[in-house]
């Protein structure tokens, strides 16, 4: 629930802090005093689209901070968002005049999407022209299942088991190549791939050898010229070897005089032997360079063939051969899979039959729940001065052919349909025009759902518009009933509703230092009686005060009898 709301520089509010309690919290005050600003601030901190008109005139920025008691579901979301859960959930949002802003959860900066993911589980706002959490079609099925309780849960668990079985069968069938036609096509493709690779007779390292040969052929003239020149330098008369041998012979005359001369002569002899070997190798390379053009053409064609296979089956010969082995294994599996495929197909048929039956059972249970739920809500609506109310839940039709699209929620969705007036057709809730009717419809629904809804705070914006007398009392009693399970924050002009408040706040607009300013303070005891008297008749006369006191006593009696 919402524990505390702090506001700074929002509209006419310079500074305000509200501490809410559990149960029913009522905000009252004159029209135009700034009650709607409180809701705007709550909406803002929950992640609504930022509007710079919210910033107080003359201020650079506005700031709203809200403290909540988090639920287990909230803490799970926080953990998923890598935000440390705490005993208190603190939301803060700032907006500056230049349009820049920041949003934080427990001090951690978050995006608008992250903020809304958390706040969608915190507060359900009900104001005229607002979008209601529980009225989104995507949530209506979940709502109905919540009302249904354990029987619905059990049937959905059965559904999940059957869906898991179906998924496993489909996985096995996929390994077998699908139906007979698909398997036959796959076998043809595999046979072609296997034959193509097998016919190529690839060898590991073959491409590298062929590439070396092609490079040699393409550069044969350049290689031959280099080898010939090198050979001439080595073997020609007065070439390197002759010159080195002459130097060695010259040293021969002094080798016996000192060991150093002998060692130097030996080194020259070794060098001469190495150069002679190099010269012979150079000559051998030159003699072998005579490349057959037909062989060169064969090598080029072979490299093109390998290139084509690489495009199809892998980036190297190693990868192509690995693909070949996988293709052979799959071919062998598919060739022998006919009997297994038939077994799995028959098994799938049986599981899908059971799945369809489970969907039908779930839908039947939901229809039973819907019948009682719609009747109770309709009865609530009639006490709320909508005597011709008609509320129904429409179920989508489906057939056995729709089973492949089944989910853990079963088959077919639901829609809430409503009509407030006799002779008027039922319409989807989102198409209802009257905000007052929508608010009372929601109040009737909440009276039935407050015990099962995970959201801890309901916020009603002038749900009492257009009602009074006995209907106002009934609305107040509905608020009392709902607030036993969830916190309610309501803006109201009705004394009957204010009298039921567990905590009441008065919103006033005053001129301070030449500027209008909204002030908010809690009213208790005598001040609360005076405010309820003002709501009764617009003044604080004796009659109004006595009426206010009676309303408060009557509300206390009712609350005590229903606590």
C-alpha cells in the first residue's frame, strides 16, 4: 500500500507530504482546490507521460516521491530488474523545466518501462477517462481465473502437462523430418548432398597443396628467372663458389702455422660445401619447374569445385567432411523412421484429443464461474443506482482444429461486456462512454475482487459524480467492504463517503504572499466534523454539524459491525 507521498513544486503545490493509512483514505475540498493535482502527482511518480505543465510556475523542477509497502510479487520483479528489494519501496521522479527528468526505484535510476513494470502491480487508478488495469482484455481472463480459484488452477496444471507432452512429441517428429512428404523431400536432398560430396572425394590438406601448385604455375616465369640468376651467381666461372674456393686455397699455405688459420680455412671449406649444395638445389628447382598446362587446368578446376562445395557445406574441407558425416547419419535415421513416425503421429493425435478435452473442461469451469460472478456484479450495480445494469462475459468459440494454438491458458479468450441502460446493446468495456457508469461498474467489480487482486492500492477519482442520497451511502459501504482487503484513496465530494474514512485530508487553495497555493493537511476530530458538515450543506451551521456527527456515528457502527 501507499505509505507516504511527498510533493514539491507541482502545479499550485509548493511543498506537501501526505501519510496514508490502510483502509479508506478520503481527499476532500472545494472544486478547484487542487485535488486532481494529487492524483496527477501519483500518476506521474507511477510512470505516466511527463508534462512540463505540472511544474509550479517559477520553479525549475518538480519532484514527487512515494513510499510503498511492497508485496512478494513486487520483490520478484525488483530482483529480475537487479534492484535490491527492501522493507519499503521508494519511487521518486523528477522533471525539470527543460524537459529532462529522472526516475528512480530504491535509489536506482530506471527507464520508464522498468518503472511501469513495477508500478503496474502497485496502484489501480480509477478516474474518468482513465485506462483501468483490470479492464484490459489481456487481464480479464486472469481476473476470471482468480475468481475461480483452485478448480481453475488444477485444470490449468493438467493443461500444462499435456502441452509438455505434445511439445516433446513434436520435437521427436521434427528429428524424424516431419510427415511422410516432408521426410521424402528431405531424403532426396540428403541423398543429393551425400552423393555430391562423396563424388568429390575430398582429402584433408588437398586444398592447400593445390593452392601451392597454382601459385607456382602462375608465377613460373618469375620463379625461373630468380632461380637462374641465383644459379649463375653461384656456379658461373668466378662465381661465388669459385671465389670462395680460391680464398680457401690461399689460406691453405698458412694453416700449419697457427690453429686460428686452420680453423678459418675449415670454415671456408664448410661454407663452400654448403654453397655447392645450395647451387645443386637451385638447379633442381629450376629443372622441376616445367609445369604441364593441362595439369594446371586440372588444378584450377579442382579448386573451383572445392570452392563451390565450401559455399554449400562449410568454410573448409574439414567442415565439408563433417557435414557429410552428419548428412549420412540423418539419412540413415530418416530411412528407417517410417514406423517410428507412425507411432508418434498416433500418439500426438491422442494427446491433442486429450488437450482439446482439457480446454473444453477449463472453458466449462470458467463459464460456471462467470455465471455467478456476473450475477453478483450485476446485483452490486443495481444497488449503485444502475437498475438496468447488464454485465456478461463473452467466450470465444474454438474447435478441435485450434488445438495447435493452445497455451497454458487454454483455448479462446474472454471479453467483459456491459450495458447500463435498458434496451441498449452490450458493449466492450473500453467502448463505454460514461465515466460515472464506468466508475460504478469498477466499484462493483472491486467489491467482488478485492480479496483476490494482487494490487494493494485502489485510487478512485470522484467516483461519486452524479450520485447522492441512498446511492451515496451504498457507495460508501462498498468502499468500506473493499478497504478491508486493499487500501483505497478516494477523491470525494460526498459527506457519506468522507464519514467512512479511516483518514481524511482537506485540500484548500489559499493566497499566500500574492500567489495561489494548494495546502493539504489531515483533518481529525472537530476539524473533520466541520469538513463533513461543509460537504453536507456548504456551511458549518448547527444542522450541518449535527448531520455530520450522525453520519460519522452511523459509519462507525457499520464499520464495527463488519470488521
